[in-house]
C-alpha cells in the first residue's frame, strides 16, 4: 500500500502548482501584450496603409500640407545612426571589457564598473543636453574644417550648426558604450579559468591568451550583446531628437539634418490632425516595432547558441 503524502508534502505540491500557474499566466500575459501592441498599431495605421500601401516604405516625400508621406528618410536615418553608433562604440567597448577582465586589478576594476553602470543608467535627456551644448559645437567646428579640407563651400557655410546625422551617431555611440561594455565584460568573466591558465602555462602571452582563447570563446555572446546594443540605439528618442536636426528630406551626407523613426514620431505627433497624418506616424511606430522585435529575437538566438557552445 502506497504511503499517503504528509500535510507538508501536500502544501509544498500546492505551492508548486500555484507557482507554475502564476508563471504560465505571466508568460502568456507578456506574449499577449506584445500581440496587442502589434494589433493596435495595425488598426490605428490602417488609414495610412490604405492611402499609400507598401510603397510607403520606399517613398521619400513627407509633406503634411499635401498629405504625401513616405518613411524612407526616417528608415535610413534610423539604420545609419544605429549601425554607425555600433561601429564606433564596439572597439571601445571591447577594449574596456578586456581591460577590466584581464588587466585591471580589483581595486581599479570595481570603481570603473560602478561608473559604467552609473553612466548607463542616466536619463537620455541628460545625454541630449550634453550633446546639444558640448558635442554639437565640436561637430560644427569639424564640419567647417572638413569643408575647407575638401573645398566645399556648402559645408563651410552651414557647418556652424553641428546638428545632423554625425552628431546623432556620436551621441548614440557614447550612450550605448556602457551597455555594450557591461555585456561583453560579463561574457569574459565566465570564460573558464582552466582555459586561460592552460594557455599561459604553455607559454602564451596574455594577449595571445586573450586573442586565441577568450575572444573565440565569447564570440557569439559578444555578437548577441552588440545586437542588443543596436536595438537600444535604434529606439532611442529624446537624445537623438535634440541633436539630429529633424530634417524630413533624404540625407545625402553625414552632416545633413535628418530624422529617425522615433524622433519623427516625437516631433510631429502633437501636430498631426488629419487621420492620414496620424496614421502615417503610427505606421512609423509599426516599422520601428517590427525592427526592434527582429533585432531582439536575433540577439536572443545568438546569445543562446553562444551559451550552449
């Protein structure tokens, strides 16, 4: 005859069932929330999709007066600023992570980690104000110098503004640098000590060990971390809005005023009155939502494969 479970076992089993049910509800609620976001964006952007269809993605005219809208300048601005910031920040993030993991002592590394976390937690409006009053004038002087170097009168004449794609790229690079460095550092810290000590015992220098043991070991997780940083850069709004110049035309150089999907929505939503205008802005949000989902899913897949290997 099977032994009857004790009262404590029954209570433990009940708590486990309750916890499982609560976890399932939370997971379903999260998926449902994301699905509702998508459905709401699809519903509220239907006027724009009915008016412009799929060509909305590659048309470059944005004219609220004639109600002709196209998302291409904002898509280009979003991708250029995001990938540009990632390209600039990645070498610095790798350098910081390697220094803290392999060269800095604990007394040096801990304060720097704290500062990196503090910098990553600052509100974006603070970065935007710093970019507006410090970074933009520097970029303006660089534009004048570059214009004189290449003999461009247009750059010399307009370079004093400093706002544009280049300022937004540099500011985003600074903003995502703490995030990228922290994620890469966490990957480096979990590299097995036996692998590193084995390489050093065989006569490898510290740099040889880093290059041939550590970096290959964390390659996929580092790529995943950088993709997550890219997703954060693509969705940044306030700081970018303050330095990008908010131009609605297709940018031709890095010095041109431009717009991202997020900054265009932030700038114009309160001004939108007609259903087509509002629907076009909502459709920009829908495009940004889809890009963000793709970026985050890609990062999670890469990170999972990196952890498994």
